[in-house]
């Protein structure tokens, strides 16, 4: 399954600590347009507070040492508030779908038309829309 979070990877011909030290020097010297922290084997970069928007991403970086090379894995992530809202939206849709389908089953067993099935279908379509929108 395709991940909602964009990723990229690269291999650097330097040891892990050298890569982390160079990233720390760039952050400390203000040579890049982002801020963040480095604690090998992890780092996180984000947009400075004065230019940050609600949808501004964070870049999570993981370093993995392989012999004399470093495998760097990077994942763009939203701010925690955005991610929480995304997960809450899916939970709300799932709950609505289960309630709608349960009511439809009750209507069907009572020999009535299961019109509540539309609530379940609509909730599932909204959840699909959230997922596709995130892609």
C-alpha cells in the first residue's frame, strides 16, 4: 500500500557521525532556511516559526551506518496537530460507517428497507476522500 507520507532515501559515502556533525554545523551557522535538532541516529528539520503555516511540513531524518557509508532515510510529516486531525477524521468516518451499517442491518432484519446503509457508504466515501486528498 502506498504511504500517505512522502519519503526519500540516499546513501552518503561518509560515516554516520560525520553526516550528523555536518548537519549540526549547518543548522548552527544558519546556512539553511530551516531549523531543527540532531541527535544521531535521528534528526528533525522544520520551517522557522516566523514563516511556518498550519500545513508546513517537518522532515524526519534517520541515519543508518552500513560499513563506511550512511543510509539516510527522510520522511516528510505534517505538524502534529494536522496529523491528529487527519486520524480523528478517519476515526469519525469509521464510527459513522459502523453505526450506519449496524442500523441498516437492524432495518433489514425487521423487514424494512435498509436506508441507513447510505450513511455508512457516505462515511466510507468521505474517508476515501481524506486519504486521496492526503496523497
